[in-house]
């Protein structure tokens, strides 16, 4: 029986830290609101246009500012008060949510309104994201950083289950306006937690040019063996492997011929798998062979994506999304943990902005490409091709390269942080 307390103590060890617990709860509440809105927004964009391209365009515009400005956000995260940067980001996103609610309430909303506000939200995230990535490691001791990253992934994926469920109920019972309003209210939670935590990082005073500081971050990445490969792999992972959820409304309406309740079921299946995958990574002891494990997980994700694309049986599709959700979060957590552990606090914002740029850039580019391919080749063929491409990339890194995911051996990391 003692094994059970030991398992929980090991799995949830990051919650020993007060500030991390506070941030976790605030971020979870806010992310739930985000998924409530995302449910309504994705469904309405496709419902209004009946064109997968606009669904992909909405996802693309939400990520475009991150590709354009996150490198600058990383520089500022190393120069400015990270809490103030995050607060500003939350204010921008909250205002956009309430504005969208107002547009729906007054029945004047157009597709271009949704697309424009997606871009503005992405603009706020392009500066808030690097600040959050740089702030998170300062809330726990280095030895518990990997666990904190996984716990942060769990709150994200817990929100992926709760958010669409609330979104589906709110959309059906109250309408889209309330989905956007609930998201606006949810930002109050993360704003409150940001005001409660103690930020230890003190930004150094510098007159160095922004471009020079940015160059230092890129140079750091180039000089670390394997870091460049890690960033390329992160980009390919999201480019080919994160298309499952983005085009679920197309599957629901064209393959299953169902309504929003089926869309909710599929999202919940993916979110449940993600939580299980994150818990499995959190419970892992530090072991060798994580490079091979990550790549094998990505190969499995590609296979699951290709099979899901051909499935026309809803129960099988739910199972595949469960497995896909677990594979996505497990591989992403392993890669992110290594990237965080390699960076020092003084340069963390810049290093993580480059990594986040690569990781997140694949999402809109993949969505935009699929949005153009689906009308030509169909949703099943297009998504299956993405899955096969992810398998090919992962196999290449598994057998043709030796440095990926080995920029800093885990043994060396353990020696450094113990």
C-alpha cells in the first residue's frame, strides 16, 4: 500500500511549491475558458463558411503573430518584468473575448471579425508565451522542473476535457455569446494568480540592442550539439502531428454526419488521452533512452493519425484520438523538458522563444496547408498523408541522426542539478 502514496508523491511533486500551485490553478481556469471559446469559434467558422480553408485560416492567423514576434518576446522576457508582460498579454486576450461576445450578442459578427480577433489574441500570446515559459522554471527547484512542465501540460489537457464539455453545453443551451463571455471571465483567475506569486527573476539592466540580444540566443542554440535537431523535430511534430483536433469539425459533419455533441465527444477523448500520457511521463524516473522513446512515440502518433483519417466508425475514432492525445503530450513534454533544462535563466526567454516559435509555427502552417488540400483530395487522404509524413520524419531522426534529443545527456543534467 505504501507504493500508492509514493507514486502520487513522485508524480505530483511539483505541487510542493506554493507559487507553482497558485499559477497552476489560475492557468487551468483560464485555459478552460480558452477551450470553451475555441469550441464555439471553430464550429461557427466552419458552420458560417462551409469551407475548410477558413477553418485553417483562423488557426493560421491565431499563430501568425507568434511566428512574427515571439523572438522579440523572448528578448523582452529576459529584459523586463515577466509578470507585467504576462499581465499585459492577459488583458489583451480578455478584451478580445469580451468584444467577440458583444459582436455575437448584437448579431453583427462577420467571419472577418473572428479572423481579426484571432490575430490580436495571437499578438498578445507572442509576448506572453515566452514570458510564461521563462517564468515557470523559477517557481520550482531545478530538480523538479521536468515534473512541473508535465504538470503544466496536464492542466492544459485537463482543460481540453472540461472546456469543450462546458462549451458544448453552453453553446447548446445558451448560445455562442456565452461561450465567449465565459472565456473573458476566466482571465480574471490567471490575472489574480499573477498578482499573488513572488517573482524571483530580476531583469538585468542592459543597453544592448534587441537584435544583438536575439542573436545571442540563436548563437547559444547553434553551439549546443543536438539543439538545432531538437528544434527541427519540434517543428515537424506540430506540422504533421497536430492536425487531428484542428479539423475535427470537418470529420464530424462530412464523415460522421453528426452535430456539436459528437465534436465534444471527440475532443474529450483526445484530452483524456493527453492527461494519461502526461501522467505516464510525470511518473517516469530519469532513465536512459529517452531519445529513442520520444521518436518511437512520434512514429506511433503518425500511425494513429493515418488510421484515424480512414476510420468511419465513431468508437474506433474515439480510441484513436485517445491514443493520439497521449502520444502528442508525451512527446511534447519530453522535448520541452530537455529544452528548458539546457537553457540558463539569463538566456531562457530567448532560447525558449526560438523553441516555441518552431513548435508552434508548425500548427498554423500545417492547418493552412491542409485547409487547401482537403477540398482537392478529401479530408481522409489529406490527414493520412500528414500521418505518413510524421512517421517518415521520425524514422529519419531515429536511424539517420545521432544528435537529436541528446544536446545535454540526462546524466549530465542530473549531475548539474543535484
